[in-house]
């Protein structure tokens, strides 16, 4: 928790927070430097509409002043702000040599590079070197290990369809993807369309959102349903060819089945370590 470090903070300390939409919705102050990476359909069980969800996230810049800075991804709708604004494009050709996989991580790195070099005056080459060494955080397309000849990846942080699609595109030897969790009523059309267009992968659907997706793709021989993560992991161990990868990227929240996405990822890790072929 952030307050554990309160005693170490001085006037020169740079503090970086990742803020949820729920925290931002009620924020009365804004940071000196604010980043709004992207906007996808999420948390509609709470907000009801995309407009309300967007306004909660947009609150990150509501109290910024002249002299502050606001960076936004190019799929974020325009936001009126007193801060200096800069848009970073997903299509930007700037590329970084990183351990982290996927174009979405290249996009995230562009924000890091821009803030570090433009605002803090960091040496561009040293920023690139730091990005190259960064191994990422747990449950974010994290390599679990190779068991029974299968590479396993934990992407339990994935709670939207776009994240699941990005995960499977990021792993060159992807073979099987595990999808499903709490059903918050978000639109899964983009994911079902991807599934129909990519029969080269196995899809194992689970839990309530997985059941909803499975109804749309149950006619496909490469899609199967299991009630829970244990059943899905066991089936993945049976049907994923050796040399291929199995990815947990649920495209759904964990609530109702696990305490949080961290617990879901931890359970997955234990299942594949102990229950693979």
C-alpha cells in the first residue's frame, strides 16, 4: 500500500500511481502529470453507460492547471483540460526492444518514453535500456513455465475482450486460450468475431461470461466449455500440442469466483504446475 512509504517521501520524491476509475470518479485533485492510455467498454455493471464510465476516468485531468501535463491515447475522446495536452498514437512506428510481449506493451512504453524524456529530461538511450530490462508485473501476460511441453502464461489482469485478443496476438506459439469469468454485461462481439476468424487456436470458455460467449461459438469444433478454471486448465493440458502455449486471459472480472484477479492467477499457476500432463 502507498501509505507504507509515506515516511520516505520528500519534496523531491516522484510518486507514480495507477488509479482506478472508481478512485478517479471522486477525486478532488489531479496529478501534475496525468496519463489516460485508452478507453474500452468496462465496468458497465457499475456505471451503466460508457459515457458515465468515460467521465469517471476523464476526472483524472479535471483539476489540472496550466503548467500541468495530460497524455492521452488516440482512442480516448477529446477532453477539455487546462493542462498541456499530448496525444500518443497506437499506430506510432516507434519501437522498443523489450522483454514484454505485444503491441499493447509497445504502446504503453511510448507513454513512459515521452514522460521520461520530455518532462524529466532523462537520457533517451537510458530510458530504452531500462525498458529493455523491465520484466513486467505479475498476472500481466506473465510466463508461468513450461509443463508437459506446454508454455503457460498468466494474463489474469485481462478483464475486457480487447485484452484477450492482444494476449493471444502477443504470444507467437499460442495454442489455447482460457476465457471467462464474471459477466458484467459488456459487449463481446469483437471477441466472438475474432474466435470465428481464428480457428488455429483452441478456446476454452468458462464461468458465466464464458457461457454467454460459448452460446455464440458452440458450433465451432475448436471451442469448448468447462464450468470452472480447474476444469479448463485440465482440458488445456490435454488438448494443447507440445511446443504450443496456453494463455489464461479471461476477458472478464474474477469476482464471484475468486477474491480478485491476483488470486485467480495464483490458482491458475498452481493448477498448471500440479495438474498438467
